[in-house]
């Protein structure tokens, strides 16, 4: 049984909050857009939020396609389109779990480093 998107999002948010509170707030981050060094953490948070919304949208689309196909609604997607949307949703979810695991592993490595 796979966890829901809300459970993964909550776990990821908790990891990010713990990372944010235990690291030095004055450490600069590298901005992905401009390539420069900035002090705000909104770029990374926005990137994670965007990723969560993509996965949630993929799951909603797959669910809607599945319900429409099962109910044989006129104009509903075909079986192949329904299965494809479900596979896309599953892959996106697995990637999100992989990102969460890498963040957790990085955090653990960072915390266990001697000062």
C-alpha cells in the first residue's frame, strides 16, 4: 500500500521544517534562476511546492479518467489513455518519494558530520 500524496507532502514539509530550524539561518543559497547567491529560501520551497502540485494534479487526472472510464461516460478516455494517466501518476509519485528520501538522506549526512 502506497502512502497518499498528503502523507508524503506532510513528511516532506516536516523534514524541510526540521532542516530549516536546525541549520544556520544566515547561510546563503544559490538561486536557480539567476545563478547568484541569495539569502532567501523561497526558491527551494517554491520548487518543492510546484512538484507537489504536479503530482497532485497527475493523481487527480488519473482518478477522474478512471471514474469516467468505469462509468462509461460519453467522451470518456479509452482504456489505454486511462492506464497511461495512471502510470504517469504512479511514476510522478515514486519520483516524489525518491526526492523525499534523498532529502532525508542528505539531512542525515549533514547532521552527522563532525564540526
